[in-house]
C-alpha cells in the first residue's frame, strides 16, 4: 500500500473532499510517516539563493548612492525612488527569511506545524503587496534614467505617461491583494476551519499582475529604441548602445519564467512546497532588476575613480594617417560622446601673395552622438 503512489494520491483527494484542511494535513502526515516516506525540503536552496542575491543587490544600491556622492550628482527624484526601492526590498527579504526559516516554505505542507502555516500565509500576503510595489518602483528607476539622458520633449512626455501607468498599476494591484478576502484576516485563517469569510481569486490577480508587468517591461525596453536609432551614429555603434540599454531585458525573461511557475502553483494544494519555485523567480526578478537599474550609476562612479581606464580624455587631439586631426571632446560619463573628424588643408591664394593664406576645414566621416544630460 505504501509503495502505491496512486493509492496515496487518491487517499489525499478523499481527505480533501471530506475533511477540514487541518485534519487533511494531519492524516497525510500520519500516512507518510507510517510509510517511512522521505521528508522533502528545498529550504536550504532557497536560503542560499536569497542570501546571495540579497548581498549583490544591496551592494549595487549602496554602490549607486556612493557613486552619486562621489561625483556630486545626488538627485532627489532618482535617489528618492531608489530609497523607496531599498526600504521595500529589505521588507520583502525579511518576510521571505522569516517564512523560510521558521514557517516551512520549501517543505510539504503536512510536515509543517499548522500554526506555522497560518503565519506563513500572513507573510505571503505581506510579501505579495510589497512585491507589487517594489517591481513598480524598479521600472520607474529605469524610466527616470531615460529622463536624464534624452532631451526630446515629446519623448519625455511619453516617459512620464508610462511612469503614471506604473504608479496606477501599483496602487490597483496593492489594493486588490490587501482586500482580496473579507474579512482581511481570512487570507491567513481560512485553513483552520474556525473562521468564516470569503476570498477572491488570488491566482487570477497574480496572473493579471504578471501580464501587466511584462507588458510594461516591453514598453520600457522599446521606448529608447527610436531615440537611439535617430542618433548620427554608425549602425554598429547604434547596436552597441541599444545592447547597453537592453540589459533590463533579462528582468523580462525572469518575469515570464515566474509566470510559468505561477501557472503550476495555481493547481496545487501543497502550497508550502509548490510555491517555492514562484518565490524563487520573484526573488531573482527583483534583485536582478535592482542590479540592472544601478549599473549606469555604478559605472559613473568607476569612471570618476579610474578615468584613465574607463573614461576618456578631455579635448584630446591626435594626428591621423590622412594628415588631418581628430578632436575628441569627451562628454560626461553618463552621456554619449561627440566626436568630429576634421581634415585641414592649407594653400596660398594664387594672385595675391600679400593677402596671406586661408585654412579650409572639411568634416570627414563625422558623426555626432546627440545627447543630453542635465
């Protein structure tokens, strides 16, 4: 009987149909213990991933702030937004750590003490609200970066429109999660069989948010393409700049993987075990998003500290094989450089030697990287 997986599955279904959840978990625990079935746990894997990404993202945030202090470039809007990201980020990781270390996330639900299941559901409710806000503020960080470097008024108006959409999404989904159950506490007391209430479809809410988030990611990635493509650059250089701006595409890929995990989680009763994959992708998505959003500022600080290695020289002039000169005017580290190649020719006027000479400047292979900065 113990070796018959079909029998055990049918037994679980029978319990679920005729008994309260608490009794179902107790019965399954007794059955699996009697049959000496292995105790499964993915808690250690989740803790390692969580700690590693937490360290990397935290270092990126403080590296960003340090870079702005070093170069004297603190900005209340950009850095204030990243401050909100930092607070939300710490809240989410604290709740994640507690639910993993003490409440049984990553274990079979029937092996978890029932009071821990209740507290884990409460932390899950908190984490979901924090996640919805955190992922929105990370998107806004990318959009504020675009505002720093592109001066086109119509484009900037579009950016502000997308920022408003992100804020609206954050507010709508946060309120949706906060009041998905009536009373609110039924979100984490629904399994004990002692409380009355009802809840909306949390899976539908999670799917809707994931879909909207992916669409907003794609819009954010597409926004700078037209601006960059209109620059007077060689195609190879345009592609290089686009690749630099598309680093956030990895976050979109992770969001899609998280959506796939949510689809699997929607069909389970073993929530403490099956939610782990979705939680893992959520952690990776948030932390990678923060790292990508901080990369331009970190580079700015590194260029300031190591200009000979990462920066460019100011007003450098060098001879070219054509006998001309190349004048490279370096721009700010967060801007796109302007370079003009000039060929200089010198001749005497043929009929009046006393009138001196003239110099003709001809632009050759010139290209200009148009940009703004502040």
